[in-house]
């Protein structure tokens, strides 16, 4: 399993937030789409602090957003 730096993850998340698709950013940097999606969801749920947190405690709201995102992405395939 490859570990990525927090700075690297943030850079990719900011590209997605800037309008790039998850798939294109993940491919460009050789990161799994699901990994990038998880980083992006964490960032959306709590900003940079949530993204770089080492001990992850997911809020109920985050879990709901992640489930909705998964359903949305699964139905578009």
C-alpha cells in the first residue's frame, strides 16, 4: 500500500475542487479514484483539518455524504 503525503493529497483535492474531474486527476497522478474520492469527501466534510487528521473520527454527516456520493457515482456508471 502506497502512502502519500498530506500535501500531495491536498494538492489533488484542490484540483478537484477547482473543477477537474476526480477520474482525470486520479489518472494524472497515479492515485486510485476511490482514494482521491475519500480525500475529497473528507475535505468537504471538515476542510484541511479533516483531510490531514491522522486519527479519523467521521461525523454522522460525513458518513451520510459519503454514502450519497457512492450511490451517485455507482448509478452513473
